[in-house]
């Protein structure tokens, strides 16, 4: 069940992220603080790969992000969709598309780059805080596929000795005004996360 976001609260943004917004928070305490420079980097990553989806991790300590890990989206590779945890209808739909078209509507993180990022986090005493990806043509809210994959990964995070991350989406639907939002996704429920730009 998806909880609908009723409104968005504008946040003070830096040069390239003037129009970034965040979801209204249920309390005055933020779930995560992210420097403006890192928010700018997320938007830049999304714009660099537009019209394809970008993806990656954010890591840090004490609920403050300090590092971005850009990870290759391999959904365009032959066979990648079948190896992912997409349902049969999604796999069938993706198989009818060209590699470029697949990369416009889905993402699959390169497994080797994912595990290298986690290894680097541990080496530097950082924790995984965010899994992010872009929606070049859609709003900054989780799709049904995003929610399904997040639910399937719930067990994997604990097996990897990692905390449940916030899922962040960068929408380029309005190219001049990117929209960045974070969500907690657990047990099929989607709840807006409170993000404090610093």
C-alpha cells in the first residue's frame, strides 16, 4: 500500500538544485542530512545520463551523507532484465525494447560496482544511507517496480550487515526544475523521508 504524498516542502537549494523539493516530514527531526554539493551531484548524474536512468549509493556517518557512489546501470545489457528481480510482465515488456529504451525506464545496478562500493564504505567507516536512481520522464516517487525491488532487498540488507536505506529519486520530468525526494520503503509501505539539505 502506497501512502500518498500530499504536499512538498521547498528546501533551500544551491546553484544547480534551486528547484529541488523534499517531502513533507511527519516531525521536526530529519531522517538524513545531505550537503547541497551532494544533492547537486545527484542532479548532475541524472542529467549526464538523461534520457537513461542513473543509480548509486550515498554513504556517511551519524545520519549525514558524506560520499556518493555512482554505480553503472546495466539494464541495457542482454539478459540483465531476466537476472533482475522483475516480475514476468516487466521482463517481457523490457525484452521487446531496445537496450537504450530499457535504460530509459529501468535500472539494474552493476553487482561488482555495488559490492566495491560497500567494501569502500566499510574501509572508510561509512554506512550505506541511500539507494538512489533517477526518473528521467516520471515523478520523484517510487514506481510499483521500485517498491517490489525494495521489498525484496529488505532481507539482503541485513544479510550484508547493512541498515535499511532511504530510497531517493531524482525526477527530471521538468528538466529546468529537478525534484529530489526520499522515501522509506518497508513491508510494502512507502513513507516520505525527511531530508535536510546542509
